[in-house]
C-alpha cells in the first residue's frame, strides 16, 4: 500500500513537472513571437521603428552614419495601383536595399515610405559609398504584381565625423533635414547636411 501511494505521488509530481515544462516552453515561444513583432516591421521584415531607436541608442556616435531614405512619389503608386501594390513595392524596396548593405548595417522602416540605415563607418568615404549603393538600387524598375514600377528615392546622409551632430538624436534630425534638402534639389538624389 505504501509503495502504491509513493508511486502515485511520484507520478503526480512528474506530471506536474512535465506540465510546468510545457507551459514554460509555450511562454518562451510566445515571448519570442512578441519580440519579433516588436523588433521587425510586419510588412517588410526589416527593423521596426522600435528596433531602430534601440540601435541608435546603443550606437557609437563617433563612428556612426545615419541615412534617411524617402521614396519619391510613393503616394502616386498607392493612388494609381492600389495599396496592395504599394505594400508589395515597399517589400521589394526593402529587400533590394538590404542586399546592398554590409553585415552589421541596420535597415529599418520608420513608417510609410521612409527607411533608415544606421551603419558604422570609419571614414566619410564609407558612408558616401553606402549612400551611392542605396541610390543605385533605384536605377532598375521593381517587378511588382506583374508590373514594372520605376521608383526613385531622396537620401539624406549625416555623420558625426562631418560635424552633423554630437549625439544620435541630433544625427537623426540632421539626416532628416538632409533628406528634405535632396527632395528640394529635384529628388532622386543624395544630400548632406552642410
């Protein structure tokens, strides 16, 4: 009788332990999904605004470049072809931009048709080369839903090495201002702060 009672008690404890392990594994999977939702843009799969902010907070201001990429005339794509085509275009643009970046460079979507690249640079030439590769992404049309869509982008570039900002918030503002300068200069171009 005592042996049967011990066996039942051990079995119940093992079942409770097994249930706890299963629940803990489910919890870890759910946390991983939530982290992915927080850190990844749900449409394009690139870094989310939250992940970009985290990246900027941890970046070394002395060797960081920020490139603000804004698609020119994107609203016209949505108005003419519909939002499903616009969404597919954003996915295609993000993929093409990602392919020309170096390992360690972070591409994210700020929202709408705005992308941000945060990268470590040792020289201004490195940032300039990255910006030129990003602009070159738009030389070929994008194949989207059976259409060949031409798109251009205006890119603003800021680095601390050029004196564009001493902290990440200032660098981000400088890149944003430079992007608007590129738009005013006729779009499909790169602009620096100064």
